[in-house]
C-alpha cells in the first residue's frame, strides 16, 4: 500500500469513528427525549384514569340520589298512590271530575 492511500485509509477510519461517535450521542439524546415523552404520557394516563374514576363515582352517586328521589315520589305500595289521586265528589271512584277541558 502506498503512503498516500494509507493516509486516506486512516483519515477515513477517523472520519467513520467520529461519525459513529456523533451518531451515538444523537441516539442517546433521542433515547432521553423518548423516555421523557414516555414518562409524560404515563403521567397523563394516570391523571385521565383518576378523572375517569371520579366521574364514575359522581355518576353512581347521582344515580343513587335520583333513585332516592324517585322512591319518594313514586311509592312502591299501590295503596299509597291512591292518596295522591283526587277524590271524586260524586262518590263514583271510577269517574273523576276535571275542569281542565272546560
């Protein structure tokens, strides 16, 4: 091998080593960024799960509250509901008087 070509060969190896070093540094930098993004996404998912649990609990409490209200408004015993119906003055329970259509 000639001295000139040996010099070019050494220079090429040095250039390749330098490129490899820069590429390795860039790869490590990207790896750090990716890990940070991954950590942020995990935190976001954790917050979303917490919010979902809170919303589900609020929904369940609202359903329970609504059921309690309905239970008070709509009695379960049919005889209790008769006390809320208007009584006919004519004595005939099947006919109720109403002035709403007159």
